[in-house]
């Protein structure tokens, strides 16, 4: 018997219900995976509350880790008994066991636990493509990074520092300042959209920053643009305050020939080869200590609604995982 979280409608955390099911034999190219740990990401929240639409009824979750129990025909990249992890879906990670496409599974190194992999892989792939593809961060790059007290932000700050960047972190409250400093931020600003750009200019002696990583969206958009140096790049990759509004392209010219992009993890993991390459880079960084899991709290799978409430209200200070 397997246990899974399902939704039939969108809304508050209490729309999530616990259901049961039976083991299914894997088809060609699939495995049957028994899960040891499941990652919780803010994208899960937006899919549950309806901000990001998904077909209903549905499971939830895009990230997990566990052990291969059975393989279908043609599977040769993983074997029965092997520990593996995955991120980016297919959706439905909030379950004790599931079918999964073999080519989206990543074997785990011996020194990476299932719990750490489930806490890091999705967030780590996000950090990896943002720091290495969207804007190749190198020594001398100055970065403005929102949400550094959260799961993605802590990974990005640590990794950006390892790449040689100067990192200015933005947090939502004074209580998170020390968390941001602990992950390597050179300066930390408590977010105020009216004053942020001036504080960035002060911290950089007027130069401002090369790149802004902004997962906040609507309320931070103007402040982010105003924090960029001429020909700087605004990376808008989230919408916790709502999606940014339309942009008059002449604004980008007026503010110094700025660049703007709205990337997605889907576009950066569209092929199995690219996905595997990014995932291996994340797990290597985790094993090397360049990034760390920083698990804030572990919940039982049946308590997924509580985990969502804590993430949605900003109570969390790091990664959240579920245990079946």
C-alpha cells in the first residue's frame, strides 16, 4: 500500500488530502521507486493555491529521493537497489512510492543522503542554471540576491561566493540578517522597495550591481531595475508577490541599456542530457561542501499541509522535506 497527497481543487493548504494506492509494475523506460525523502518547493505552493495552473485532480511535488525497487524494459542507467534522486517532475512527488521515468533519475553518491538530495536537487538546479547559464557569475561579479534566508537563496549565495562573486543579500526581516551573513553575503539589506536601490548604490559606492536575481516579482521589480549598473541584467525568476507587470522596453534603454529575462527551470532541463549534467553539477557541489542542504524542518508526508503553511507564511528558514 502506498500513501500519496492529492488535490482535486486549488486553494489553502487544507485542499491537500491523503489517499492510498497499490504498487504498479513499471513500463518500458520506467522504474518503481520507493521514496525516503521528498523536497518541498515554493512552486508546489503556487501549484496548490492556483497561482500556477496544473490539470486537476493531481498529485503535488517535483523532487524526491529513494531506492529503485523494479525497472521496466530498456532501463540501463539505474538498477534495482540503487539510491537515486530526481527534480523537475513529473509532478507527484508527495507519495511513499511511485513510477518514474528512468532517464530523469540521478544516481546518488555514497556521501550524499536521500534527505540532503531531496532538500537540494530542485533548488540546486535552479541555482546552477541561474549562476552558470542565465548570467555566468565569475570572480569580480557583483550580485544582488533576494530571499537569501530561504532554500534557493542560501544555495545561490554560497555558490556565488564560491565562484568569486560579491553578494549583496536581501532579506524580508531583520531576524534573517544573520542567516544571510552565515551563508556568505558581503552585505545584507532588509527589503524596502522605496529605499533598496539607494542602499545598493551606497553598498557599491555608486557602481550598483551586475545582475539582480529576483524571485519576488511585482513589488520588487522597479527597485531591482534601479539597482543595476548600465547594461546590467535583471533575472526575474519567481513571483511570490505576484507576477511583474508589462514592461515598456524604452524603460530599459532609459535606465542604461538594461537586459531583462524571465527564465524557467523547464527550459534549462528540457533534454535528459542537459538535466543530467546540471543535476550532477549540483550533487558534486553538495558532496564537495560548496553548497549544503540546510534542512530547516522535516515533516511526515501526512503533515504536508502544515509544511505548506510554514513555507507560504515565511515561517521557514531553509529547506523543508517530507518523510513517508
